[in-house]
């Protein structure tokens, strides 16, 4: 087994960071007293695991907002709500200038409260409520068009080259430069969401949701009788794949300075902290590189090179950049959708897309960056 310096931090596995937990809106008291207590506990835990921890947190915020509305209007509402009460609540939130996305989340919180109380939730989002929120969407669209709101800039091969130069000239340690560059090339080549590659916390991680060292493997495969080097990445829980089957993505070698395989190998040859059972991407002191830290670098990079732009660069810019690049290369909408895994069905179709086609994408992008 590889030995590591004493000063190297080893992040600790912590199941409390799991996406689905026993905590949520339900308790054993929410079930009929005719049900044995030990079975009520099992039912409540299963009900709480139906939604992610983040979703329950949003719903708890929604229920607090519902109470804040009553407090401000000096009224008391008890479910099931009258249509006028629901509309009053929606109007109150519109008056607070909440976005329709936020309002829909808070209404979903009420819907789950209804389900918990065995009430019919259909009245929460009536046709009239939907129409009102659609109208607010139109109003906000007009406002957004008129104002200088920030949008995400796509990271194209040209911007990737600029990023490589910026990292080279930065004051970061050599190992960190290589780490950040490897993540950049992988995010672009695989259209990864940032937390598919990076951890959410420096010192703790949940093994099922975190990309570990053992989830990243270099492989040689044969395509058209030619040996091709790939980086095989296993996502144990992928956002658009609700099945228990892991998502396995092949990242292909490409020519030119933006090759993700070359970038990964260079970083790996300069690090001594890569371990099978710990987060894959870690800094030289052993801390897990987080999505927040990486987005911090991207924000600084964006301000430095695009100070007058209405757009900004974030981790999602890599996914947008891949789509933009493939569009310029003449790939169809369906092929772009499959490469980026932009829908739940895209995952299944992506795996069926011939390796020859996916390898061709890497070669085409390699030509652009040479």
C-alpha cells in the first residue's frame, strides 16, 4: 500500500452527506395509530427518502415562508386552503418579487404538506394559479431582456487555451495548476456537472455521491482495429439516471493541447494523494477540491479576461461550451443532446451511441485546438 506524508489530510467518509436520508417532513407520528410503531418508523423513513435532502430543505423554507405570509397578513390558514387563500399566498409572494421557480418550489412544499395530511393536493396549483405564474414568467422575460443580467459564457476551445495560459502564469503551486487544468479539460470533454467530478466539502464526503479514485480508470479499447486510450469515469449516482445502474463515460484521447487524457496523466504523475477510497481530485495537502473552490477560480478568471462582458464563466459554462462547439462542427441536435446527457433518456441513448461516433467527436475537437 502507498504511504503518504504525515501532513497529508485524508477526507473522512460521512454518510450524513448522502443525497437521500431518513430526515424530512415525515415522522412516525404522521401515520395512523392503528399501525404498529416500529412499522410507522419504517414508513416515515422511506417517505423521507423519496426526496433529496436538498429538496426537503427547500420545502422547509417554503413552509416557513407560508407561515411568514400569515404572520404579515395577521391571519391563520388551516389546510385544506380555500382558493382565495391560495391566491392570496401567491399574490403575496409575487409582491415580494420572488421568481416563479421559487414560488413553484414553495407551492410544492404545500403540496407535500397536503399529501402528508392525506388531502387532495390538486387545488394548490389550479389552472388559474398556473396561468398567473405563466404571466409572471412573461413579465420577467421582458424585464430580463431590458436589463443587463449576467448569463453564462460558453467555454470554447479558444477560452480553454486562455485558461491554460492563465493557470501557467498564476501563483499556484505546480501540482494545483495541473489539477485545475485536468478538471477543466474533463469538464469540457465530458460535459460534466462540477459535482460529478468534485466534492462538496474539503474534509468530508459521501462515498455514493462522490467521484473516488477507484471510479477513474485509464483503459485501452479497440475502435476500427485501432487502439485508443480512454479515461473511463464511473458515476455511481448520475443526475439524469434514476436507475441503480452506474453511468460509465469514456473520455477519449485527442490531439492538441486540450487533451483530457494528457492533462489527467500529467496531474497524476505529480501527485501523491490519489487513493481508491477517497475523492479523486485532491490538492497536494490532501484536501478534496470542491466545486465552490473551482467556481471561485472561474469567477476570478472571468473578471480578469472579460471585465466588460455581460456574461460570466462558471462550471456550467463547460457544458454550454461543448454544445456550442459541437454545433459549429455540424453535429445534429440529438447528437449534441446525447453527448451532454441533457435529459433522462439521453443517458440510455448515449451508451448506445457507437464508440466510433464518440471518438470522432474527440478528434474533431482536437483539430480545433491545434
